[in-house]
C-alpha cells in the first residue's frame, strides 16, 4: 500500500517546478524557431555563426586552477539574462573521468542546469562538455557583476577551448548577446 500523502506537497513548489519547465520549453522553442526560420529562408548560416564585430556584452572564461577548471561569466555592462548554453572541447587525452559541477549558489537562486553532458566527438579526437542553464524566474537574472557557473574536474593540464558557434547567452527577451571568450 502506498502511504504517500499528496496533501503535504507545498503548492508553491509545484508552481515553481511548472514555471521552470515552462521557461525551459519557451527558451528551446525560441532558439529552435530562430534557427529553423533562418534555414528556411536560405540565409547563409555560416554568416550567422561568425563572431560579431560589435563589442561584447558578456565574457565567458575558463580558468585552470590546479586540479579543476572554473567557468566564470561576467558582463561588460549590466544585462538581464535568462539562459545560456556552453560547449567546451578538450583533446581526448584525459585519463580521468571528466565532470561538471554547477554552482550550488546559482541553483539555490533559481537557476536549473537541464544539460550537463560529457561526450566524445564522432571522430574520437576531442571530448565535448555541454552545459546549459536556465533562470527560472520571469524577467531575467539581474546580471551586473560576474559569477561562477561551476567547475570542471578531470581536465587538469589539458587545453580547454570554447566552441564559439555552440556557446550562447540569451537576455530576458531571448536575444543572443555578443560574447568574448578567455582561457588561462
């Protein structure tokens, strides 16, 4: 006999979960429709994926700090962001398990990380690290100072590169922001 009592579930928790799911779905639909409209109109997608010549809105950095790599993001000017997607690549030489651990302070403040995946490229030469994060509160995250997204373990001593085509940061209206990338 199942003794679970549904009456003890906090309704605010259910609303928050559904709200987060709804925001995640909207972000996916917006990103998908943007790229599918571009493809249907015959626009050259390579031109879209080139790095913009305008000044960056956001800097994403990967800082090697001994046994792990910290992922940090900082604004060039105050923004409201709602989602981000990052792909990092490392040479397929790691002998240890590679993993990403998201910042618990972000999770506690309304961020969810629906994608946190490590995979090998189809030719086996590089390891892809895919991370996405969505801010679940309407109106966007007030982004006026830098913060840590989390840390990657298992890639000590290896060169980390950002995939500049697959890495995106969206503002509260789902507009793609211009990015600057740094690694050290």
